[in-house]
C-alpha cells in the first residue's frame, strides 16, 4: 500500500510539473511577446482580466490560444506650433521663418508707347538745271564741253556714261573734270534741218546711268538727253565790201540784242539754289544774284548799275531807298554801317551781292521791292569807272573783280560817256525782285 501510494504520488507530481511547463510555454508565446502598445491597452481596459505575471494556482484564468493581430497605433500629433505636423517638405516652416507672404502685385507689362516725332523745320530745295554743257559751233565742226559733275550735285560721273550721237569723248581734262567732244557737222548722228533762213545741225548728248552699264538692277540717277544745235545763216553779204564773219554779224545785230536773258533772283545761303521763300527777319542777309544768258555771242560780263528799294513796285514811290548808285557803288554799308557787300565774282556772267535786311519805318506791312538796272559788256573789256562792282569795307572801296582802282570815284561822281558810246559796248535791262517781306526778329510786327 505504501509502495503504491508513493508511485501514484510520483506520477501526479510529474503530471503537475509537465502541465506547469506546458502552461508557461504557452504563456510565453502568447503574452510575453505581445506588443507593448497592446499590453498598455489591456492594462487600461477594465473589462479584461489582468494577465498574471507568474503562475498562481489559486488564480487560474482562461487565456486564448491566439490573440488577433494587433492594429498599428498612430502616435498622437505633436503639439509643436512652430512646425506644422503635416509639413513633410518643410515649406511652411520656411514661410514662417521668412514672415507673412505678401500679396502678389505683378501684372503683365503694358506695351510701350511709340514716341511722337517732333516737328522738324525743313525747306525743300528744288534743284535747278546745272550749267554743265557748253558748245561752240565752228565753220565745219562742233566742240562740246561736258562737266563730269553733270547734275551739279558734287558727284562726278565717268566718261563712259556720255556719248555725243554715239561718239565717245575725244578728250578729258582731269583737273577741271571736263569731257571734250569734237565732231564734224555731218558726223556723230547729226540731223540737218533746212529752214527759210538757216541751216540747223542738231546733235544729242546722251547720258546713260552707270548702273545700267554695270548690269545691276538699280539706278541712282536718271538718263538725260541734251540737244545741241548749230545755226548757220543761209544769207550772205556778197558785195565788194565783204564783211568778215563775226559772232554777231552786222545784219543780225538787232536780233542778237533781243536774245539776252537777264535775271535777278533771291538765292539760298549757300548760293546754290533759288530761294523758295521771300520772308526774312531783321538782321538776315538777303542774297541776290544777277545774271545774263546770251546765245550766239561772245562771253559777257554782267554789272549791277543801280538799285532802288520801295514799298510798292513803283520806283518813283515814296519812301524809296537807293543803295546801289554811281555805276555800281554799293553805298548801303557806308550810309548805314551795315555789312552789305558784293561777293567776289566767281563767274563772268554772274554777279552776287548781299543786302542786310531792312524795312521802311512808316510801313507796317514790311514789304520791300527791289528794282535794279543790269548791264553787260564783253568779258574781254576791262572794268572801268562805268563798269564796276564796288563795296565799302574797312573804310575803303573794294572791287568784286579785284581792280580796286576803278572804285575811286564812288565818293564823287563817276564820268559818264554819251549815250551813243555806251550803246556800242553795253546792253541794258531793268529787273525787279519782290515783294520781299521783312519781319522783326523778336515778336510779330
């Protein structure tokens, strides 16, 4: 009996030890390795029985074999107001550090306004025909001189651009920039026209733009054709007292007198063009040019014999002011102390002078008419006391032609020959320029 009880007690002891080992193993696998968060939740939940920390036979609880998978518990948001919890990239933190964001004020820029063009005072200068062609008709031939500055614009043209009826230039003067053409009357494409009194040989001087010769598609000048005529009288004096041919035959002297062309005109400051406006201001210079054109005559020299200014076209009207008198003495500078003067002569058939602008005291209109007597003499005739152009400068008289001795009589009365003697050498004409309007420089009249 005792041996059997000992055996039973041993078996019971072993069974209890085995059961305790199994229970501890299960507890270790199911509870000891639970997440800390879940264990905390269980501790805070009063409805669940507490899990024993170690085996207590007197306090047995039912433990499930396997708990459900625990849910991940989100950590509570941090209460850091300096950095928002959802600012992953740190953009808001940068904005907080930089301060409050200002309101966007940028706008699309407006288009700039086109600047207005200021008004520019401009006077159009109208070109005048250049005096670039001269011809001389001989007994059996014609001689033509052409300036290479053909259009008078300062641009010389090449000789290959000019032909006389298909003939090229026969000579050239490089220093003077002049081309020379020579042809017989029946050559170089001349055309003969017979009238009742004359034989007329006509030539054509042709200018072809250089760009056309080069084959380029543009031109900077226009072509030009200049007609040249040689007139020969069909009537001859066959009396025993035959006359030698002259530039103006005696039988045609009257006709020759009628083809002189005198002109008196206002010029621009550079003397290159006729002035398009007749308005001046006190203190301005009035540039006046006297000229003569002759045909079939020897070269002529033009003079301004006298000039008078009036407020109306009538030369006898009052008031009147004579500023050139005594056969070409410009007395205005001596009488009023002005700077009026004759310009040094540059061409035989042209005479230029400057008159300082003035107006009559009693006339409020400011209009001035200038009437001058022009005369011509052969260029080969030297200047004298009756054919001169003298100015008063630096308390003495000077000549526009360089011969100051002829001006000695300007302070006295220059000798005058009889009318018949003057007509043998001189041709006269009266020319008028005006009205010229002169205003006060400061303010209206």
